[in-house]
C-alpha cells in the first residue's frame, strides 16, 4: 500500500516537471470536452463520466508550474458550461436549490483545506495543493449536481457506469490472467501489476487494486436496480458482470467486503419498515462486544481475512492509534502520524484520514454528510411508500451509500474513485429533492405527472432544464 500521509491527497501536490500526455489520451480528452460542451445538458454527463473514469488521471499538461491533470481539465470545461447556464438563464442550475447536503459538503471541503494550510503555516505549496483540491472537489461535485436532476438522469448515470465497468472488467481480467496492465502503456501505473503472494492484483487505471475493486463494488446497486426495475436489463447484467470481474481481479478484501455489503443491504429490504430497530440492535451489539472483548471493538477488523495476506490488523491499529493520539489531531489535523508507530502514515482508511487531515471539525462534517444523506433517503422513501418503483430506487441508493461506508474502513479515496462518491451524493440530492422539500413555492414547480419519475428540475415555467 502506498503511503499517503494526511496532508497530501493523491495527485493534488507535485507531479512531473513537464507535460506528460499520451496522444491517445489527449485525443480522447478533447473529444470528451467537445461532447460535454456541445451535447444537451441531459446527455453531457455521459462523456463527463467516461472521461473521469476511463482516461488515466495522472496524465497532465504542465503550464506555468501548474499541473493540469486530465480530470482537472475536464472539470474546468464543465465549470464553464455550468457558468454559461447560470448566466444564460434565470432557472435554478441545481435541482431543488442549494440544499443541506451542498452546504455540508462545501463546509467539509473548505474546513479540510483551511486545516492543511494552517497546519503548514500558510506555506505557498500548501495553498497551491488545497486550491487544486477545492478545484477538483467542489468543481466536480457541483457539475454533477447540475447534470444529475431526475430519475432519467440517474438511469443515464447507471447505464454509463455499466459501460465503464464492462470495459474495465475485461481489461482487469486481462491484467489478472496475462500479467499486463494495458493502461500502463498509456502512462497510468505500472505495466506489470502488483502481486500478493502468488496472486496478481489488477488495478486498471486506478492508483491501487483496492481502489479499483472498491470503485466497482460500490456501483453494484446501480446495476441491480437497472435489472430489477426493467429499465435496461441487458446493460444491468453487463454492469453486474463487469463490477464482479473487477472485484475478483483486484484480489483484495476491502472490495469483497463492500460487494458483500451490497448483497446484505438488499437482503434487508423486507425489514425496511423497521430500520430504526435494526440500527439500535446494531448499536447494542457493538456496545456488548466492547464490554466483553479484551481489545477495543475496532480490532474486529483485524479478524477479517477474506483474501489471504490482507492487512486488517494495520487498519485496526490506525483507529487505535488515532484514538490514543486524539490530542495531536483534533484541532486542525496532524503531520506527526509517522511518529506514532510503524507505517502509521499509511492512512489506508477514510475515517482516519478525515480526522488526520481536517481535524475533529472535518471528520464531524464528513460523518454529518453521510448521516444527512441517509436521512434524506429515509424521509423520501417514507413519503414514496405507495410508489414501489421509487421505493426500490431509494433503497438501492441507500445500499450504495452503505457500501461506501464499509469500503472506507479499508481504504481512503485518493484517486478518481472519489469522483464516484461525489456522483452518489449528487444522485441522493436528485432522488430526494422533491420528497424532502418543505413546501412548493409555485404551481410551475410541481413534479412531472409521470408515475415513478422525479421532477426534471424545479424551474419557473418556460425555463429549459437542458440549459
């Protein structure tokens, strides 16, 4: 596992001293940008997602000391389209307006960036890194909020992800069985994949096999929903097969746990009306285990051994060390993690990384973001109790959210995988926009009368949602 530390998140700091851009990547990127700008709003999300997840994220243009990575360039043009839509119309560019998830997400990103800058005494490099972080994070999130507005858009996102994992599944299987990463020839990672014992760990265009597998596992609910809702069963099957191939070829425990979390979450569907009881039973079980175990309850992670050679003990120690060194990081995070113990700077767990980078405030915002997302889904599902199609959609979105939470115990997102998390948050906002609204301001803002569909956008009469 590469050592990430707390202060640098993936590709935000440093890079090559010159442009590193394969011609195939450059042509594909330009084509994606043209399509994203030229296509109607409802279709622009397709080239945007294809470019984010199929093009090597580490390829860059080096301009005046600024590292313009492929995702960053795509996001820049996406922001241009968002700004043009805002200036060209009086309609809301975000479905449902600036909601609670948007506010919490923005606060989380800003608090995290400020903490890093303060911790590094306002150094120029820290400010550059965090400016890039806000560019990537807030830019991508709000582009997705602009592009994903209703159920039709969610279907389009799910189909696009099915195509992505279908392609990546074949490439990663080739990597697993032929010991050759095709993305390595495009400058994305090593050509010869990693090994764990005698097992090849495929990673495709991602920064690590665990990230590749977790990315796929957390998308499984989209594809099962496509199949269950009969919207596009063939594409749904392609998605299921593709993400399963990615999980298996990554040869890692974390993706497999996230995959099993999806299947387990779906099995809880019959108990959907008793989830409050389920949650309290889970809390009681955790408390009981804490009372009877000799070690803290989080050391149960060390006992997880789905794939031989996993490092569950290291992840348990990360939590234990964070708890014992609370005074070091609670205010604005820390850069002392390397002094806490062996490989404690390898923050391969999102929960630990959030506290280490943003302090207690940043970690609290991150947890609040997840809690509020679950809250919106639960509230919307109750209000859609007579609409089975929307009930299933909301349940699968909740399962996807749960699978990310499970994945966070085994890895921190430091490559393009984080964009899949932003997609899910945008999907949550789109799927719950109407259901959680306190009131409707005007008749022109009513939902579409088509059963099972959400509003295309909460806009004044005559305004185009395809701006």
